[in-house]
C-alpha cells in the first residue's frame, strides 16, 4: 500500500529503521499518522529498495499501522524468523513510546513524532563505534544500546557509547538500564488463547502456530462475519457474507457453510467455533480479536 502523507489527525509516529552489517550503519525513517501503514519486507517494503538484502527477512515480515485512535500496532505477517522484542517473539503488539523491535538484522524503533530523537541517537552511537574503530555490534546489542541510551543526555552520548566495552552484551546493558525499558506492551502471552485478525486474514493458535487465510477467501469471509458479530450468526447471513449475491437453494447454502465450518475446525478452531440453535459463533472467552488494517 502506498504511504499517505501525514496530517493532523491524532498522534503522529516516527518509525526509525536501523540496519548494520560488517561495514556500515544506516538509518531510514518514516512518519505515520492515523490510517497510515508501513511494511518491512525482504525487498525493502515501505522503506525502499535501497536496503541491504537480508535473507533472515521474509517476503512478508513486519507490518505497522496507526489506528483511528492514534495507537500504533505491530504485527508479524507470517514470517519465518519472527519479529522480536528482546528474546520474546511478537505476533501482535501495541507499541508504546518508545518501542524497539528486531527483524533479522534490522532494528525498528517507534516513538511519538513530537519526541522523536532515536534516529539521531542511532547515528551518534554509530559514530562513537566508528571512532573507536569497532565493527557495528550485533543487532540485538544495537537495539539494547538504543534503549539504554535514552537515559543518557544527548550531549554526552558519544562519550558514553565510546567508553562502553567492545564486547558489551545484551544482558549487561539490560541490567544497567535506567529508567526501566519503555518498550512494546500488549503482547499476548502464551496462555492468551486464540488470536484472530479483525480482517480474518490470519489466526494465531495457543501454541504459537499461525494460519494464514489470505489465499482461502471462503474461509476468510466466513471468519470475518463471525469476528464482526459478538452474537451467533445464522446460516442465511453466513451464506450471504461468504457468497454475496449468489443464488442458491437454502439446503445448498447450509451445506456449504457446514463444510467451511468443518474446515476451520479441522485447521485449529474446534474448541472455539461453536454451533448453537441460532447460528455459529466464536467463543470470545477464548478468542482475542486484534485490530488490523482492512485495506490489504
């Protein structure tokens, strides 16, 4: 999706992308407001084709969006190697100011535009490392450096970074943090149950497995109808939602709906997709619905 220009709707967010290999550190920045999205993919996505090719980044990897309330959300688009907050793999998360994520060799930092300074801090840390004739640190260390640097005044940041031990590790940096890390909140825990995208394009199972329905439109349309109603949805309503405008006898529609339900249950929703006298429904006590952009 093309990026839209920023406007004055709600909070604007700055998303800073840092990538480093054995020779250089580069900082790329994008600004988001309500309704905007950015994607980080192997081909660069919203950040452009000039990024280095990183085989750890999938063709569809990280997506971030600002909802109508001005909240920033990050989600894994079904990648192989995951989106990470420290040592925790993130499927979906609300991003606080400041949130730091790891994607392959990239570090992604999000912050309110009015307070944005992380891009400058990343550049100063890179300068300090270069002045000390050190190769850029691993991405996990660099992410922790950025977080730790938030407690350091900007005018002393270069000296602080230059004086760090060359073999500094994540654990040492994390232990010395002050104040506590203001990072991503709202990540569902392992016992959060089933997580379903509001546009029904993917489902995250309790064991962390992810089911992508983008290539299965019948299942996606059915699940979307169930997601959008907290009450049971009857068979005629489901039939129209799945096959809008199609002419079919009631028995045929019911049989098709039953087949779609059976497939979703077989794929992992057996415990949460129930049949009642007045229709089918998702057990909201076990299923969390997360907001995502419907435009993609």
